[in-house]
C-alpha cells in the first residue's frame, strides 16, 4: 500500500471513517492539555516478535490529520521485527499525533497480527506445492487491509468479494437442486472467462462436480484419508482446495493429500494482534 494513488482512491475513505468514529466532535482530552500547535516527535516501538504489516497505513493516518506530518519508517511491510526495535519516528503537530495514535495503532496491530499468523502457516507449507489462501471471513470494512496483510505474510488472496468469482457452496447447491444443476446454471450465466469453484462434502458430490465440469473443487471439512482419495479421483482434471479446521497441527496431513490450495478463515477472523506502541512523545 505504498502507492499514494492507491491510498487516496481505496484507503483514505476507510481511515477517515475510523477517525470519525473516534472523534465525533473533538478530542476533548488533547484539546484540554494542548491548546495550540506545537511540533512534537514520538517513537513507534515493537513489543513483540513478528511480521510487520500496515506501516504506510499507520503513517497515512497522521498525514490525514496533519498534512505536514512526517513519518520516518525504519522497516518495510513483510519484515521480521523483534521486541524492543524502533519501527518508526513520527514528527508533526502534537495534537494530530495524540488524536491519531489509537486509530493508527489499531490498523498496524491488526494487520501485523494477520501477517504474523499467515507467515507461520506459510513456513509450515514450505517445500510443498500447496498454497495458502484467505477467505471472505473478514472484519466488516476491514477487508482491504486484512487481505493485504495476508499477502504481506506470504499467503494468497481468494476472491475479494461476491463479484470477484463464482464459488458454489452448500446453500447454492440446495437452492439450485443439486451439484450438476448449480454448475449448469453457473456456466449458462457467467462469462466463459470465469472459473467455477464448487464446494463438496463427500466423494459422491465430488464425482458430480467433475462430471459437470467444475474448474476448482473445494473439499470441505474432509478428513485426511478422504481428501487423499478425492485428490486421486480428480487426477488433475480440476484444481483442488482444502477448507475447514485448518490448524498448524494439521498442515503436514494436508500437504500429504496433494491438494493445490488450503484456505484458512482464521487468518482474518482469529489472528491475535501484534503488540506495538507509540511512546516517548515530546516537544521539539
């Protein structure tokens, strides 16, 4: 997210919304203790080992509040950081630094936590042909940040939203009257350039999906042995994706199945934050 145009077009509106959530009329504490513009400086400190993500977002918050603010970054997104390291130095109107601190840290901590979790799983997949994907199980209005953090951590993005790809799940199958019926309707409606992915829960559904011409088959909540059989049955006729109960403990078993992709909702719905803090604010 280091492209200014990308920030202005896709990110600023969410940052402004978050700032408005935190400052409905004024920052009464800051206005009480700091009555006029004073130039100040603060340090962004790392308090936990991990992967940093969202530094440009962190910096942008302060620039939105004070166009003259300067944020000197000592690391870049994707870097491994350690407890005690100085990540950045923020210089600007002290009132802007105080008012933007929590919003800026919320984004940085959340995104870095996701990147750290993602990297841990990617490291476990190293040496295999299986790629790690995220899902749409994101925090409302945080998707652009959370999916970016997955990429920073070394993972890959699944579809961004409902307009981005065809994924026929269990309720779609129920609504259409069956796997073959759902795929036939999707093929009839969708442009030919769109791949069709289908979620299956057993080998019978898998066979139906193959016969109907699915491009990608999601093996949902299958045990290891069933997934191995499924991948063998597919035999390269479609791409395969494993979904459901994806944990660090299961990664080796998942790799052994030969599945092409593994999607993990926990990356964006259950990652703990990475602890960072803005400290040592003083006038200069």
